[in-house]
C-alpha cells in the first residue's frame, strides 16, 4: 500500500473510532449523571487521574519502547528489536508488582488521599480497585501495543478501539439496567475492556509482526538502561502534565469540595474528548515521521511535519469553535437540570488552551522521533511547578476557588505551547522562529472562521433541541471547513484538491 493510501486509511479509521467513542460517551455520560449524581460521577475521572499518576514512573520506560523497537524493526535488525521487546515486558512485569502494593492500600483506604463522602466510601473503594487492576494488566502487556506503530497499521488499532467502546457500552448498560447503579460498574467495565484490548494487541503482534516474540529475544539490563536514559525526559514530561493539567481535578476535590469537583469533571468531559481526538489525530502521523527519520529522508520529514500541523489545525478548530458558540445549548440538552452557564464557562476556559496543545503535540512527535526531549520536558516541569506554587496559595487565601485552578493552568499551558515550544522546535529543525510561530498560529486563524460562521447561524437560528443542534453542526462545520481550507492551503494545494475531487466525480 502506498504511503498516501496508508495515511488515508489510518485517518479514516481513526475518525470512525473517535466517532464511536464520542457516541458512546455522549449517550452514557448523561445517563450515569442522572442515575448516580454529579458528585458520585466525579469520582470516576478523579480515581483514573490518581492511578494515572503512576505513569510518572512507567513512562520513562514505555514511552520510548515503540521508538526503539520500530527503528530496529524497520532497519531489519530483528535481534535488537526482540531484545527491546522482551526486556520491556520483563521490566514492566516487575514494575507492576511494585506498584500493586500502594494500589491495594489506597483501594482499601481511599479516604487517606481523597475527600470522600461517607455514603460513597464503599463504592469508591471498589472503583479504585477495579481501576488499579486494569492499570496493572495494561502495564504488564503494554509492549504488545507497539505493533501498530511499528508496522504503521493504525487502522487495526482503530478497529480495536471501535470494538472495545461498543463492548464497554453494552456491558455498562447491562449492569445499570439489571443491578442497582454503582460508580464502580464504570471502572469494572473498563477492566474488562482493558483485558480485551490487551488480547487484541497480542493477536495483532503475532499476525503483523511474527518476527517479534518473547522466545526470540534476550533480556538485557543494558537495553532497559538505554530506554530509561532516553525516556526519563518523557517521565519528567508526565510529571509536568500531572502538575499542570490532571492535578486540577484532585485539587478541586481537596480544596473546593466533591460537588464542585464533580461539576468540573463534567465540564472537562468535552475538552477531554476533543484532546483525545487531537492526540489520536496527531498519532496518525507519528509512524510516518518515524519511517522518514529512520530512512534518513529529511526533506520528506520536514514536509510531512508541516502537513501534519496543517491538518491538525484545520480539523481541531472545527469542534472547538462550534462548542464555544453552542456549548450552553449542548449542556442544557445533554445534562438538563445542571448549572449549564457554570459548566459552559469552565468548559470554554479549558477548551481554548487546547488549540495550542494540539500543535504542540505535533512538535512532541518531532521531539520523540529525533530524541530531543530534555529541554521541552524541563520547560513543562517549570510550568507544572509554577502552577502548584501559584494555585495552592490562591485556593488557601482567596475566594477564587475553581477559577484559580482553571485560569492559572490555561495561562501557563498557553505560554508553554504558544511561545516556548515553537522557539525550541525552530532550533531543532533549523527553521526560523517566525516561520514556526506562524505554523502554530494557524490554530488561532482557523478558529476565527468557525466562530464567525457559528455565531451568525446562532443569531439567525436559535438551537433549542437535539435535531436543531445537529442541523447546526451539519451546516456550520462544512462552511467553516471550506473557509479554513481557503486560509490554510496554498493555491497549488487547493488546485490539487480540486483535481482529486474532479477525478473522483469522473
């Protein structure tokens, strides 16, 4: 399959997988909120975030495993690829044993680390336990997930995601319908889905990369040291992400209370889904970048990096702009009875900085592929530490409350992604800083047409129902997409696009 066709297949599969995931969350979240309440629902993302903090330790090893295995595999060095493969599996298994001790301890006593109402304590215990077990299984078998990256077969990963999301929906609805609703059904379902995903990863590893296997490699401490020496900066990056982004929900639980934390988690649902879209979209380009780099095709590497920035900017601005304008209507229809204005303001202030985050994720692909991770990781760490140093005093000594958490994070994250990363990327790639800055500015430029189109539509046609909401999306999105393509694409690129469309019609 040609590179262009492979990219198209990966993109299509990724979009379909995201649509299924979004659809499942779209229908399940209001059902869960109405059944369990906002406060109880808020503990699910909070627990997942807390257990996710273990990634600070595991990322150092696993973030670079795919890169090293892919480089060796694509260069035909199967002995080296299998050495990394087996070494990572054994190291992860040992790490899982170590992490199981605090995992079981906090499952038994979650009130030690969270503000838990007495009536929810038992449910939170079980929810924590199931989430921890899923993380343990995922960690042990994570190396099998490299197969899609190694072979550039992301459509297989997308197919697995579609299947797992449908499975999650079916099991969760069945549990809620047949038994008394509990929040731990959500994490128990994710445990089952994790086991399914891992089984699928093992299957695809055996079929797509039969050259890789536990029996074909040798464990080498030197391989672990090599991965850790490169991945330590990704681990610092994970720590920084925790301090700057995910710790906000935990701080809200401790300082503002479980009720506001539950509403905050609800408001973050849409931004989190869109960031997942952005991350998934960016991930589509990563294997191709790796292959260009591994084969020394520098001109293609630079061209493809610029192309990926364009595609991400055009695609991501559409849902962000639409939800900024129609977000209040969305929350009113999605979770009726909640304080929709409060939810919308929290959501918008969380959404806007993600415009710059998506561009920075493309640059992170470049940093990972080229192995230049140290400086971005340190910059991220500085922002994360500043976030804690500024936010906690504001929570203790002012009445800013949840707004302190949201605004400080937004400002620091934007400065990092909008100023520092393009400057450093320009140095790494021998670009001028103004050129790199203009590339990331496309995210802002693409947002303006979307806001204008949506605002005009909302003024003319008020949205008060789901049919009206989806009609608005079906009208505004294509118009804004055309406007964005006119802004983003050069005359030559637009000519090529028109030529392709004419050929297809013919």
